[in-house]
């Protein structure tokens, strides 16, 4: 197997920062949406626990947003594996590759190693859909926050609730997107383990070190 540097440091940094931010946002967001009735406290300052939860949620939201902005930039500045064109299925070959991956993931047919070395076609398109979900989550989250913050940044999104039909619908969309991310994370982790097992090209370790592995025969054919 021939090693190839696939995931650059900014992509790996984005991945793990995003994983941390989404985890914190989901946990604190669930508490904000359905707070437990904790009233019996021994000290007065402990009664502000919900304010602390909200503060952590807002900090994670800013981290999530600016991390996403960096990834958008790196989609233009990064190597060929990070480019935006990998995520949009604009060719018939891309759609064919997606169907091949679906047959592997769902119907458990025999798998050939991913010829693209980076994300497979289905994963790329799925990530493109998550990027759209990220954008919607940012719009709805800061749109809700704008009603209770005098800061200039949340006020940039104050128009969102009126477009969606009010704060209640905006909160519902924001809440449903949280469950989308939770479901995505479960499927994502399973498929990472699964493809690491069947492809044997370093899928799991690549998001830590950046390196994946390719058949030497394929490398030689590309050179020819």
C-alpha cells in the first residue's frame, strides 16, 4: 500500500472542532429546550445553572459558526480532496459512484476500494447536505438569539424568524435540525468503522494523521 497525504491540518482541525461544538450544542440545546425543574439549591449562586448552560451553548455556537466559515474558505484554498467540487454531484459518474456505495453500505455487496481515495461519492454528497443543514442551524439559532441580545452580530440574523413565520416555528426547525445532527453522527461513526474494515486504507486514522493508503498497482497506473 502506498501512503498519500489526503486530509490537510485545517480539514482535520475543522472536523474535530465541529464534532466537539455539535456535541456541546446538542447537549446544552436539549436542556434549553426541555429544562429540568431544579429548584432546591443550597447556595444562591447555584440557582444560575441554567444561565451557565445558555452561556456554554452560545460560546459553542460562535465556535461552530466561525469554524464553518474557515471550512468554506478551505473548500477553495485546500488541496484537491478538500475542494467544493467533490461535494456536488454534477456528473453522471458521481451519481453512478453514489449508487455503487449505496449497494455496499445497504445491500452489503462486494466492495472495491474507494477509487477516489478522499471521500466516496455518497459521503461527499451527504456532507454537502450537512453543510446546508449547518447554514440553516446557524440562521435559526442566531435568529432566535437576536431577540434577546443587543450584540450586533446576532442582530444580523434578526430577519430569520419573520421569514419562517415566527419564533415558535424557528425554534422547531432549530430543534429538528439538532436531531438530524444526532442521527447523522450515529450513521457517520458506524460507516467510518465499516469502511475502515472493508477498504483497509486507513479511513479512521486519516482524520488524525491525514494519511490514507492506496494500492501500489493503482499508483503505478496513474503514473503511466
